[in-house]
C-alpha cells in the first residue's frame, strides 16, 4: 500500500515537474537555445501570483494566467531585444546571455522584493482526499490537474493550430519555413514567450505548497534540466514522460532508501538513461 | 556625449573633469562634516549573515537585532573608553553557501580592519567563517550552536547560546515533562532533520535523550537542505506510528512538514527544533495550524520584554531569537571593548575569554547574564520550550522561566 501511495505522490508531483519543464524543452526544440534562466521565470511567476494573492486576494491557481501573461510579455521583449542577437552566434555567447539573464533576474528580484520568504495560505493547502488508506494531497492534485490541462492545450496548439505547425516547421528547417511565408522571427518570439510563460504558470500553480524568495529558482533548475534531458531534449512528450519519471523515481527512492539519497537515486537513473539511450526516453523533436 | 568624454585631454574644464570634481566634493562632504565633532575613530564590527539564498530571512532578522544595539550604543555616546567612538557596522552577505561565507569574512578582515565579526546564523556558515577568524586572531561572536563550533578548541570563538546537543536534549526532555504533566505518555518518537551541521548536531542530542529515557525511536531520517516535497517524509512518519515527531528544520521545510502532516490528517504533536518554528513567518505561512505548536528555543523575547519591545517597535515584529542573541553578542562585544579600552581584536578577545557580562542586553538571556568558559561557550544559557499563542511565542518550560502554562497539543 505504501508503494501505491508513493506512486500516486510521485505522479502528482511529476505532473508539476513536467509543466515547469515543458517551457525549457519548447525553447530548445524550436530555437536550439538552452535557456539557463528558465527557472528564474518560475520565480517571476511565483512572485506575480504571490502579489495577486496578497493584494487582490486571488488564489494562486487562479492567478496563474496572470503569471503566464507577465512572463509572456517579459519573454517577448527578452527574445526580441536579446536572444534574437545571439540566435546564430556561437553557443558560448548564448550560454553567457542566458546565464547573465539568470543573474540579473535573481538579483533584480532581490533588490525589488528583498530576500524574505513569502508564502500563501489557501483553504485547500492542508486538505487531502482519502481513498481508504491512501491520501491524495489536494494542492498536489490541483497542480497536477492544471498541469495536465495546460500540457494538453499546448499539445493541441502545437499539433493542430496554424501557429503550432508554423513553429514546428521553423524548428525543422527555418529556411524552408521562411520560403513558405512563415515569419520565423515571430515564431521565435512566440516560442520563447510561450516557453517562459508556461514555466511562470507552473510557478503560480506550485505556490500553495512552496514559499517564494528570489533564489527559489535554484531549487528547481537542476530538476528541470534532469526532466528535460531524461525525456529527450526538445520533445514536449519527452518533458511529460521525464517529469512523471522523475516524480516517481523520487517518491519510490524515498520509500526504499533514506530521503537524503533521493536525488542520488535520481541521478544514477539519469546517468543510466544517458548511457543507454542518449536521446532520452522519448527522443527529440528535431 | 561619448565624444566629449574621449577628447578631454587638454586642461580645459571638460564635462568629465567637472563631473569628477563635483563628484569628489559630494563624496567627501560627509567626512568633512563628521570630522568636525567626532574625534574618536569608529570601531569597525563585521556582520556576516546570509542576506540571500535559502536562509536570507534569518540573516535579515539577525542584522536587524545587531543594527538596533549598534544604534542604541551610538546614540548613547558611543564607546566611552575610546572617547565616544561610534560602532561602525560593516554588513556583508555570507549567502547561504559556506565557501562564500569564508571568503566574505576574509575580505572584511583584510580590507575593513574589523575588531570582531558577528554571524552567521547557520552553523555550517559559522564553522566556515571561524576557520578564517581563528587563523587571523579575530574574535567571532555567534548564536549558531552546532557542537563543533566550541568543540574544536578555538580561542577566538564566543557562542552566546547553549550547544546543539544540549538544545536537542532539552527538546526531548521538556516535551516528555510537558506530556507527563498533561497525563500523556510518549513511547515512540520520530526524528527528522535537515542534514546540515545544525540539524545533525541537534538530532544527536535528541537521539541521546530519547535513548536515555528508554523511548523507542521509530523513525530517524535526515533530508537535504532545500527540499521541495515533504510527502515521502510524512508517509514514513505515518507508517512509523510515532506518538510525537521532532522536526529540526529551517523555514520552508518546516512549513512543508506541518502542511503535509495536516493533509494526511496526522495529528500527533510536532515539537520543532527552533529555526523555522520560532519566526513570525511560521505563523504567517500556517495560520491557525501554527496555534499550539511547541518548539525548543535557545532564548525567547518574553524573558525581557522591556528590551525586546524596542525591536518590535522599530521593526514591526517580535524579536526573534536570532535577532535577540545577535543583539546580546554585540552588547557583550561592546562591553569587552570598554574593558579592554582598545579596539584591537586580540585585546577585545582577551576580555571576552572566560568573562562574565551583566546588565544591558545580557539580561535578555536565560540566567540574566552571559558567562563564557574557556571554550567560548556561554555556560548560563538554558534552552526554553515555547508555544505559539496567536501571533506570539510564549515560554512554557522550564517552570522557572515559564510565562504561560504548557498545553499539550492533541
């Protein structure tokens, strides 16, 4: 029974890992840029949701679209003004830019909001559903459901909408896409803004159970990269599979080994996957 | 504009030159003004606390406490023995990483000519700093309490509170006593702690006390700093069938632990190990679920309200223990400098070693004074058990310090 409980917990938390990591994989898949500042947009999303909660009294989950919008706007500007300049530059320049962005956002938040912890209180925060001996944490469930809805919509967007198809075309061959009349610059802006927006959305969703402070992103950045690379860098389905896998691996290792070894077990699995299947569990989009 | 700047080679009053002159004048103004009435050279005191990263909130609290006392001393005419020298705090961010903390301390010593260093809240940071201060013979006053701090035979470390193993023991013993008073018996306990110097040392004290009392430890788990999901811990706790749980954690993990326990309808008492359990953010993050939560605390503001109310008035929240203890640390340092009649680090350290300090902020500590032994430990400090009542922490144990009656949470 403890095992079933661990799987449930792992899947729920894994769904959230997937949501916050999808953006990273989307940006890489479309633009071929690894955004080291991705986790900072999680922080931005959390701060927006926190202010929405404390000023407007809005539940963080309801404030998530607001977080998305703010990060989308910031992402749009960042892409147009900064990233666009290094798209065809050496990857060192891209790394410097995104790492620089990480430092600027983290310290900007420190300057603006101070370093104190901020957390929200919601009614469902300490609730759970009990199914016999099993417990399903309500904040995790809420986050999971929102993540699934969000992931499905993104999948539909990429699959069926004109923008999604245009974006995939841009990812496959920018030159051919341009010849077909696709504004690839616009596609890059949408991809980057959407990618960071989704991560910010995830930030708002996890706020009911995580406190926000300027360097909170650093707690998640390694996790995000693990999720994305495990599933297959650049693949949206891969991020989902990777997220769920990371959640379940953590939960089961917590059950079998001391909690301290949770991440050790995760990275052993990670190294095994990289050794045996370097393209990730699902494989990449491009 | 750019051209102007680059062509200023002649002696004409170019924009750059004028700017530079005005700038120098503005920068120099305060020094000119100050030297008019203060003859004594200010005494530099380094403050190295985490102002960013996971432990930032505690660093800010610490800084506030130190700032309060420094301003009080300066407003009262500075250090008398040094002709009214003002205390000049040099505040530096240790971050939450030990290696950075050590580098920052090194920089303060080599560049700022400090008499002493105060800091750095988290034991792992303090240990890193103490390696530097010991080498350079600078006194380090701290309220961190991992046993290692005073256990290495260092000559320049001064700890105003009891050791972690003593605090861990008190956490268990006081709980057992409170439970016994309420007619409850604790047969099985769970210990969970954050795997830094602080958590590990305090858990050791807890473990020893539980073993000595013949109580079965059904769970004994360390977890990493910065954990983002407490579910596996609480699943284990629920399966263990413990009567009480002793979590030793900083803030984010303490909120995760209590919330997840509530989710799983686990109502056994959680007796916190100070840090995250005894700051206003704990109550802010948990609301009504904070009510009645017990925690051990190296000191508490209700022991000397006449002093600690000054903190509340200035900063708008109660004087948390790290602020209080850092305030005491600066007070005893100022007394040592007065006694030494010198701001030289080694002379101040000589007046701290084995010395007793009374009056002023020393009254806020249990025992009403500070008495350092040769290892630099304040032997008068006794841990307290506090309990959340609304937005306040009330000392409920031991009886001679209690300001309210302990209520066994059920």
